[in-house]
């Protein structure tokens, strides 16, 4: 009985050490993530559980105040934020230009496919089936352009 009790205490004291998930690489080069040691594998790193979130302070509990939603966050200098916004705007504008070119190409390909009619497409369903990927490409680029434009509007 004493031995069982001693083993229980030993196991409980070792349990927190086993809770860490570690990354191992075995002899064959496979990556294994485990919370128990792996034989014949090399331990690379261990990951601990994330810390619990901090308790809400009394100032926040009393009610919302000016800037209460970001009280724990550091402020960014206005010039830094402006530079970040300018960079983001440039990236979005470049992406918009690429999507507009891709839309033009997709519309051109769709037009060519509509103009090209093969002899074995005697029924309308076959023609629609052949054109479907081209139409989907046009629709996708149109949606992307719409989303990018909305991002640009939200940025201003």
C-alpha cells in the first residue's frame, strides 16, 4: 500500500512535466509532436501551455471610458500608422491592378471560347459545360476586385 501511495505521489509530481508538448525528429526524419518522450528520437523544442488571460482590472470593470478597449495596448505613433496605411494602400492598389488585368484576360478567353464552337457541341448543355470554367474565372476576378475596392474604401 505504501508503495502504491509513493508511486501515486511520484506520478502526480511528474504530471506537469509531461504536459508540455515537444517536437521530436526520429531516425527516419519524421516530425513527431508528443507530450511523452519518444525513444530513438531527438527532441528539438517544447511548447508550454499559453498563460491564462490577465484578470480584468477594476477600471475596466467600472465601465467603459475613453480608450478603454485598447488600454492594455501600446499606442502607435501617428506618423508610423500613416506610413503603414500608405504601404497597405499601395499593396492593395497593386493587387487591384493585377486583378483587373486578370479579369480582362479572363473575359478575353471567355469571348474566344464563345466564338469558337466545335462541331460536337450540337446541344446547348455541352457548350455551357465547356464555358463554365471560363465564366467561373471571370466571376472570381470580379469578386476579388469588389473585395479589394471595399478594403480601399475602409482604409480611407
